[in-house]
């Protein structure tokens, strides 16, 4: 009995020791997990994504080369209009259609013109009837005059009546011709072959005589129309050789020359300059965007940057340049020349090897780390690819 009680007490003591040992192990495991979580929490956070900026190197304007944006147009354009007023009943061509000389373009309501034409024909028939009667009367009186059956004054009166009737016939015939022409004017025809470049009428619209309804670019030579600021117009001379680059094929430079310079500025304070192609069969189409390159050897070589790349602070112009070593922005003060249409010359403070930020300069700060890309959204520096923020998979692998 005593041995049995002693054995039970020893068994109870062993269970308490096992419980204490299990509790100690749980505490140690919890501390280890807490330490692990704490170590994970103290890991460096992933870097913030770099802001992408578009950069480009300055364009070199060796020998004073400058460029002007323009549009390909026909050398000759004609505004077509009806010669009479009326309501448009048919519109036979649209913008972009190729038309030939004599082709009908639009038609007016000809109801009133046809009524006037019928009235003019009836008036001519009446005048012809009166003329026939007067002519027969004159012939009879001419036979009676030698026999003195009538007086000379009576004959003269009959003769004058015939002359008046003949004049009325001529007047009625002329009026019929005018009315007939007016009726034919209700249809608008192309005076030459070309391409319709604009239209300003709709079916059912009432137009007045002489109101332009179509603009026709005549077949033949093509040219580029550009606008030149007043401070740059002095570098243009008639017959001056230039080059034309199309936006669709910027690598191809087409020889051209200055054909015409407007003597007065328009409302935008620019002078219209027309540039003709040296080759009459140049592969250009009406409406294409083009750039005219002008070389002036009298000027010094400069660099050109887009207008959006230049900003100013306290009367000092500057640009932001990306440092290739660490992809950070640097502020470079520059001295600029006269502003062009879409670019500005940099006279000092910039080198051709610099990568200049060409957009969103006011949203960036010097020293800021960025990801530089070109106009095709491709990385410019290899460092940018290495400094890209880590992906979620790489961070997970690092933790493991």
C-alpha cells in the first residue's frame, strides 16, 4: 500500500517536470519566431520606382543650320464657286477625290433657271414673229414706192418698224443666251484636274454667287509652306538652296529652293515662305508634314534643344542634364539665342555629348535619380537597367 502511494507520487512529479519542459520549449520557440519576425521587419524596404524622363542630345547646327516645320501643298490652288445663287441639291465629290478637268462637282436647284429659260425662248419666238410681219410689210411698200403709190415718209416709217423688229429679235436672242448660261451655271465643273483639298457646302444649303465651295489643288508641282519669324526672315533669299525632310522619312533629304517670300507678316507675326522642290517628281503628297533645313554659313555653329527643355530661374536660363555615371540630374545654366518655332539655340553652357531632359523639367529637381529613356522609350544608360527596383520574386528569394 505504501509502495503504491509512493509510486503514484513519483509519477505525479514526473508529469509536472514534463509539463515544465514543454512550457520552456514553447517559450523558446516563440522567442525564436519573434526574433525571426523582428529580423524580417528590420530588412531594408524596396527602393522607390525611379521616375522615367525623356532625354536627347542637342542637335548640332553646324554652319548655322536651322529648321522650320511646314506642310506640303500644291503650287497652284483654286477656290471654286457657283456663278449664280441657289440651293445645293447634289454634292458629287468629297475631300481627297481626284477630279479631272470638266468633271461636275456639285449641282444647284435649276427650277427657277429653267422657268426663266422658257420665258426667254417664248420672248424670242414673239420677236421673230413680229420681224417676219414687218419684213413682209416692208417688201410690199418697196414695190409701191416706184409707182408713187405711197409717199416716201410712209415707206420710211415701215422701214423703221422692220429695223425695230429686227433689233428686238437680236435683243431676245441675247437674253436667251444669257438665261441659257445662267441655267448651265447651276452645275459646278472643275476648271482643271487636281485634288479636292477642302469643301464648305452641304446638301440643302443655300449659297450665294461667288461663295467658295471647293478648294482644288491643281496637278503639277508641289511645294512646302513654312512660317518664318521676323527675326529670322533676313536669312532667306529667293532661289536660295535648302533641303526638305519629310516626317514620314526623316533620313531622306530632298533638294529644294526658296521660291517665294511674303513681303508682309501675317496675324501670327510670321512671314510665309514657299519652298519648291528641285525635282518636279519628288515623292511627296499634299498635306504631308515636312521640315525645311536652311544653312547659313555666316553664322557660328550652335546647338539646338527643344523649347520644353529650357526653363529659367531668377532671369537665368538652364537645362537639366542626366549624369551617365549615376543617373542623377544636374542643373546646367545656359545662354540661349532667339527662340524658334519648336527649338532654341544654345550659345554657351552645353556640349553635344550631354543628355538633356526634353520634357517635364519643372517637375524635376537637381540631384534626383531618374531613369533616362530616349524618344522610343528605350533606356539610354546601362546603369538605369541595373538600378531598376527589385521585383517581388527577387525580394522573396533574398528573404529565403
